C-alpha cells in the first residue's frame, strides 16, 4: 500500500492522544516523529510500541549534541528502542558524528543518523548572531558537507535549502516545517509539502497542522484528493 512520504510529529499534550493519532493514521503515512515532549512523558514506551506494532517507521528526534563520548553512550542506551531514524546536531562536530556512526554499527542497530543543519525557527539574523554567518545557504552547505564527510545517513534541512544541497545525492533529506495548507506559525523558513518533495526532500515532517486538526484523517484525504497526481507517495 502506498503511504504519504511524511512523518507525523507527535506532540500532543499526552501520549494517550499521540497513540490515538498513530492508530488513526498509521495506514496512511510513512512514519512518526517522537521528540522531547513525547519521549520524556508518561507512557512513552507504549507510544513507541504502538508505532512499531503498526509497522511504521520510528523517527526519534532527540537532536543529540555533546562531546563524542557522551553522545555515543546515549546512542548505546537507545539500543533497545532501535529507532529507524535518530537526529544529531551537525554543529557537534565531525568526530562526534563519526563516533556516533561507529556506535550504531557496533551495536548492530538499523538506525539511520540524521544531521540537523539549521533549525527552521532560525533565520539569517540568528545565523549571523550564533555562527557569524549571515548567509544561511552557505552555513547549511558547510554543515551538509561535514555530514557527508562523516558518512552519516542524512540531513534535516529546510525546504528553502534543498536546491543548495543537490550535490549531496547520497544523503537522505528530511524537511520539517512544511505546510499542507496555508497557515501562520513560529517557523521562519517554511515551504509546502509538494514543493519540498519536488525539490529533493525524501520525506517531510508535519506537526501541528495534523495533530491539532479535529479530524486528521479527513485532512489527509482532502490533501490527497487535491494532490493525488503528484509524486508524494511511496511506491
């Protein structure tokens, strides 16, 4: 069965609500993203089990960022969960990324490591303030090159950065901060789902637009009807 090339970001107030989302949408989407709020909340084990039970891909978004030894021990502690995807900040450095990959192989995990480039909540002013680089395209490219050289599996990147990253063909590209339909939010660098997938993203991440909907399944069906002729679904 074809599935929408999207991870749904599970960020409901409780994991019981998240579990309902999983049960409702698991037949429609590629996978689910679990971040800080849900991972560290009550019943997180039940949530992770429900995702695996429904044979969806588990994207654990913990954005690990520390000295190499601390990050590798964190990855080892996640061995029992064995997520399909796990995020790290590329700004943690090449050695941290390389050691993380070694740890994945050592523990025989199926996990693909995704490097976070520049958060979609940050713009050129933030880039200049934090990294002394006002050109976000240049900064993201530098991060992507570090990820590529360290041989991790992929990138988390804004839809606006996809055109700049076409040279990195071996890296999986997942784009957060995307829209199904027009809305206002707190992310400064956003794009639409169909544009992100057309411009080189392998998958997208959709959050509040889905989980805040009164009927998430109907929202996805509406989107499907409007875009069913586009290459937005798995083979």
